[in-house]
């Protein structure tokens, strides 16, 4: 038996008037999703404990079978692992976004105009982060270039009491009430203010403004954490496997779990990602000896953060047609006995533009034991009506693999 998890990040949503009071999962054309729901188990899982913030970090830990209340130490250590940055026990790592702040007034008077600086390119971002390193980095605080707008800061011997806000949670809002808090916050705030002075008039940003693009005119520090310890996935479940994702966070969780990373050319984490390439890579991995593949697709979540309803629907439909349907067809053609878990890690409602802790739908299909529930569809309402509910989402992996 081969096991495949397909995660559509942030697909779950709320009913919307513009969609005839349906959610995007109900509105989108997803025959592949619905076939899994009608031929397998369908239910809801709570992937984010009430005690923890709703995010892709806690949610994907849970989906991968790790209790966030036991293993979660913060978001950025997973991203550090993906970037090859080794953390010592006294290090605190932080996510360092390149963002676009509005130009008016003092730093605290500004608003979060764009949490991803217009999806700044890797080439542009590397130049800007190198400038930040040169002007703000030192023996105590280091900056590391990541991907796109997502970067890393490591503070050796940092305090651990932080109150930090993800920038995608405050799109369009004044930043004053969301600036870093905690015993080390004065130093971090000063660095953020200084970064605006360094970046706002940088040649890279002048060119971006000339092209009508948002400038990456500030860093934004959030997602603090210390190095976690996860028991190996193979030790927990007796399966060797891989992770396919464009997102450093998910790749980092996989690395801490002892899974291999599969790089897919053209995988971006956005709506233009290489869906077919990810599907092909997943099937090839299973054919060549992997027992388990965790396939993560970020696009629906990014669309929600930007309030892009049509693009979120499009992203979901492409996951259905280019990933789910293609993978099933390929595995069936190869005669490979398989189980598929389709899930959205958390909800990211378009009306809010940020994550929530609402339970999310999941479907478990087993090629060796299909069922027949033709009226089922893969969406929040239909999943709720089955009555199957897992209050501790990290137990879903046990149910999936151990077939409980």
C-alpha cells in the first residue's frame, strides 16, 4: 500500500453572497475531489488546538501526525531547516518578510499595504536582504536570504518572550498596534524602522516603483521559535517518504520529521505553481520506492490573503484537475494499491484574509476498499453532515496510515 497526502493550503472558507451563499469548495468545479469524498471516508478535523495560533505551521504539523501542543516551538525554525541554517539551543529564529508599508508619517503611522511586496522576485529580494545584512546584521543577529519575500533572522541568545504579528493578518491596517512586543522588542522595532530608511530609496525599489510595482520598503519580523525535536516519521509509522512543497515551512517540517525533499521545477507557492510537475513527482516517488508522499500546494491560501476570490476558485480547480485526477489516473494505470488523504490544513476565509481555527474537511480514499456514497461532495457542509469529527487533528494520520 502506498500513502499520499494532498494538502490544499487554506482551501476551506465561509459561504459568500457573491458565490450564491456557497463556499469556494462548494462553488468550484471539483469532480476529482468529489469522487474521493463519495468513494471514501469524509469528515471534519480540528487541526489547530485552541491554545495555539491558527497558522500553516501548527496545522501542517497536525496533518503530518505531530501534536502541536507537544512539538510546536514556533514557525521559523522549520523555515531555517529548509534553508540549511543550523540552530543552536540558545538561538531564536524569526521569519523576516520583505513587505510594502505605506509612505506616510512616522514608522508607526504606516499601514501594511502588501505583506509580500508584490511577490518580489528572488533576484531582487537577494539584493535587498544582502543590504539588510550589511547594515543591520552583526555577531548577535544574522539575516539569511530565503525565497521571494520570505526570509530569516536568527538572534543568538535572544529573549524568548515575544508578541509578534504575521503581516498577512494586518493587510490594509495601521501597524502601530501590531509592532513587536516583548523584552527584546525595542531592538527589533529599531531594526524594522532602520530597514525602511535603508530600503525605501534603494535602486531595486526605485525600479519597481517605476514599473508600477510595490516596493519592498521594510522588513517585518514575526514567527519566533527555537529548534524543535520531532520523532522520525518512519519511526512513528514504519513508512519512508518525501515532501513536495514550494514553501520552506512545510519543507522544514518534513526535514525535522526525517522525510526527503523533492524539488519540482516551477513550484512557486502561488497560483502559477507547477501543479502537473508536483503530481508527476509524487507518482514517480511512489513508483520508485517511497511508501509515503506529503504533497502540499500553497496557492489557495495566498489567494485568500489577497482577497482574490476568482483566483482561489481557479487554484482549487487546478488542484482538482492537474493533481488529484491526474494522480489517481496514473496510480490506477500503474496498478498501484494506494490510499489518498485529501485535506485543507486550515481555513483561510476570503472575507477575513487570514487563517482561522475552524474544523476542515478531509477525505480518505483506499483503492482496495472503495465505498459508494454518490451524493457526497468535498466541502465543509457535506463533511459536517457525515458526523465524522476528529477533535485532535494529529490523530488523523494514525487513522489514515493504520487504517483505524
